[in-house]
């Protein structure tokens, strides 16, 4: 089968590589930053991170898959496990729900077993035990020994292709198994496999799960011709070289000598097996495993070098660069080398004018991960926005939680709106602001999201109308504020006033008697009984939280919240109480509420900005001890080193920002509030060979408080910095000390403001 690669694609990718290599100033003298990354960090506990091989923002994630035993196996793998059922090509990272874990292949020897077995009896199938001391994961590379078969498995990847190297023992009955029935918490709806020749196999897997209509195609090429091809559907063998069914699996049979290396390449596409083959031939036209591994390492080193940190603490360096790594697993490339991809409407589109992405965990990542990309990955931001606008064209609204061409509608709010507006207001090129406004307005006023029509009708969402009414309305308000700012920029005065008013809808839920945001019923009365610490999982008026945590979800208008709570003093006292009270959550507490400091929950995203809210009442010094504690105690270099789900980079983005010394409280106003820098020095490489250097003088575990700040050699009295200042390059100096400077950031004119652009 001959595949023709279109010449423009070669040209586009060539210049993209050259552009990427020259885009940033060389900020880091350490050219081997990958040695500080440990992909096992967060693979235990409730971190749910991906373990395996991938490239930055790659379209495949090749890794081991365990039997799914519940929530902690959302990424197909958990550090406590010891049974592997195969090596799959698509995986989630850090999510709170399971899917993917598919396009599974497995090397084996001995008697043919036609299924994977199960957790209680893996020996009944082809699964194998493995030991942690014989498992290695570095960036772009994974290795493990299958104890049952004495086979060494090594994995690496390019953008759209998984590359496997298997070292077999001597055996007359060696094989590679392609199991299209296996996945993680989904079910196949149609699987297909065909033998093209004695080294090439193609097929597809359609499935329904969290992604309700997922379609994946592949082409697999083996380095050794097979002697026999055996095909099953479930437990039924078919005498054929091609089969369509529900649980199709193929067995590629051959003999091996001792230590014989067999290579397998699998190209993946959502369009067709022919496209998958084209991806494969274009990206890995050879059998040089070490070359692909090295290329993956170089890609990661290039991305990691965008921030250089200076610290004598090796553990902190490991945590930081692993966090950077985790922010670049998703979003995923979602486009074949010829520019084709399958839209949410299941239509195949071809567009080589931009790079298309998927896997947008927006309820999480709009808070810090996407603002981080505007600093560390500005070359990708416009394409991410264009990807979301294409999704809008296909489904009539911006993405909520987009998973490989599927809208899962997971989590409250329309959280794609702050992301596209933040990029628009920061001036990224190639973004049509009128097109963005059309998309955000339609998404915020259409009959798409729960409760929006009620919100438009009566000004709030009643608690007896739907669950999570408070959470939904407060998330909508954050996005509505962003819409108002874009409307203002475009001189749409009526829209500006309308959405600015809607951004204050959180006030409808404030009960002055209890001083909390509280469920409000259709008749205007408060929901009773009321317990501010009650945190039932997704059945109350909040989402994965309680009234204490949701009180502070007003990053778009902290000044308004201060007014509701009775002024700076009472606001600060309430915030103090949040961090100092008991961490008791009541019965049936959500399992997502973890990393508790009082009632502050760092393991869940709605709390992530809360520590920085002290700056708005003129007491930013109270941020320091809390962010230092979180950075030092709730982020570690162990498998359980994350205090909650990684959530596609958001947990790690918080650490990156906070360890640099600032955080985007309002995710779409272009400002970053100061906290307490963790490192003595950090340098961010910027476009046009610019650098932004952050220096913390006299920094130590005791000297955590900002005494004064200088920007480009001049005294700087503000307790925040703007995106514009950072991207111009320069030097930000924090002078640190052991005691708070109570006057720094105290005056109102030096505090962060809602409107910064």
C-alpha cells in the first residue's frame, strides 16, 4: 500500500520545528532537564497521572494498562498495582473519570490465551505480573519486564505513533496480541481488524463511555513477518484474515530466539486506517528505536528549558520540572499529518492552517494551566483557541470538557469562555475577536448549559430547579465577567452592561445572616437545613465542595465580596477562619475534597485561587505561609506527591505559578498576584530572545515574606504584576525577610484590581 505525503505538510512541520527551536531565549545552562522529571510522581494516591511515553502535547500516550479497579485507575494505571494487561496508545492524565486506555497490544509466549484474564485470576488470560524494581519511566520512554513471559517491554512515541521494542526469550510460540475489546471503563461498540500483509495490520475501535461516540483507527507494522494470524471475537475463533465484531482480537504468531528484539509501530488516527498509516510512515519511517527515544527526549528538554530555576534543593527541582512535564501531557494533538480530523459532529474536516487540539479539561485548566500557556507556550495558544472555535462551529457552543471529538458536558460552568477571552485580550495573533465574541455570547445565552435560561429569566438558578445551582451560577459569573470585558474592547456597550451585571449574580446567593453563599429556592427562600461544612458529592448546591469553599469563588469581583462580608477587616477575619478551622467535612463528603488546610481544599480546583485573596483586602503577607506550606508539603517527589487529581495539568500549573511567586487569581484579567517565591532565581524564556528573570534575595525557608519589590531596577509597590510587564522581559526582584512587611500592598491603589487590561 503506497501512501503519498502532501508536500505542504513537510514544509509546515519543518518550519514549525525550526520556529520552536528558535522561539525562546536559551534560559537554562542545564541541557538535560529531563533527569529531574519523574513521571511516577502523582501516579499513586489520587493523582491519577499518566505513566508511559509521550511527547509534549502529543496525540498518543503509550503506556501500561492495569485492570480498572475504580476511581484511582482513571489513567489506566496506579502505582500500587502489579498486573499489566497490555500497553495502550491513548490515555488520560489526572482526570477524575475513566476512559481511553485503548488500542491495546501485548507481547506473550506459550499457550495462547484469548482474553486478558481478570484481577482475581490474571493467569486465566494473557496478563502478567510486573515488579516496581524492574519498571522505568523517564520522559518519552517506559520500560518494564513482564515476569510471566521474561519479556522486556520498551515504549517510546512520536506525535501520532507509538513505538514498541520487545525483547523475547527463546520460544516456538511467541506472539503480539492486538486486543480491541480492552479499554478503561468504556465498552466497544464496533471493532475491526484485518491483515494487510504478513507485517501490516489495520483496524478500528468504536466505543461508548465518557466519550459517548469515540472512533479510533490504527495501522500496526511489525518488524518480523508473522507465521500465523489467529483472530477471535470474544471467545470465538474465526478462520479469517479480517473480522468485524464487538470484541475482536488478533494474535500475531512467530518464533523467537533468546534476546531477539521485535519492534512494533502503531499509528493512530480518528479519520481512517489509511491516515494512521500515513502518520506512521511520515513520523517513524525506520526501525531505529533509540533515535525516536532521543527525539522525544530532545522535545521535552526544549520545552522544559523555557523556565530555568536556581535552587540547591534537588527535591524541589524534581517536583518543579515534573510539574512542568505534567502541564504538557494535555491538551492533545488531534489532527493527522495531512490536516484531517474528526469533528464533534463526526464529520471529517481538513485544515492545515492551524494545529488542532482536543482533551480540554476546562473546569480545571481555565484557572491556571491555560494562563500559564500564555507565558510558556504562546506559540500554541492561538491554535488552542482556534480548536475551541472549531468545536463551537461543530456543536453550537464552546467546549465544556472535550474528549477526542466528544463533548462530555462534565462539570458546571462554560469554562472555555475565560480561556478564549484571556488569549484574545492578551493580544495573541490570528484570533478573530468578533468570531470569539459570537462564540462566547452564543455559549452563554443559548439553551446549552443547565440553568442558564433560568438565570436569564430571574437572575439566579433556583436550588430546587437543579443540583449544583450555586456552583453553576458562580462559574457562569466568572465567564460572564470575561465576556463583558471583550464586549467593552469591541465597543459593544449594551452587551458589556448586560454581562457585567450577570457577573454579579453571585450576590443572589449571599445570605447576610450566615455570611455564606447558599442555595436559593424558586420562591426566594433559602434552602434549609443549612450546614456550611456539608460536602456531599455532587448532590447539593455546590460541586465537589461546600459553602466554606464556594464563598470565595468570586475571582472576578473580590471587591464586591469584600463589600458583602462587611469590609476589609471582616473579610480577612473570615478568610483567616477558613484556614484555621477544623477540616471536618461531615458525612458523605466528596472524595475530591483533599489537601485540606482548615476548610481550604487544595486537592480541588475551586479553592486554587483562595490563598491569594488576602491581597485584595490589603494583607498580602498572609499569603506567604500558606503557599509555602502547600508547595513544600502538598507537592512532593513521591508517587503520592499530589494532594488531589492532577486534572490535565491544573494541579501542576498552580505549583509552577506559585513557586515563581505569583498566581492568576482572575484567569482572564491579565494580572498575577504575588505570593512567596520558592526559588532563589527563575528565568522564563520569552519570544524574540527576551527573558523575564525573578530573583528572591535572602530567600530561605524562614525568609518567606516579601519586604519590598523592584521591577527593572525601580521600586515596585504593587502586590501584583501584569502579563504585559512579564512578556516585555526584564527583572523582578523580591527582597525577602523572616517577618511580614505589613505595609507592602496595604494601600488600595497598590492592591490587585478586577480590571487590569
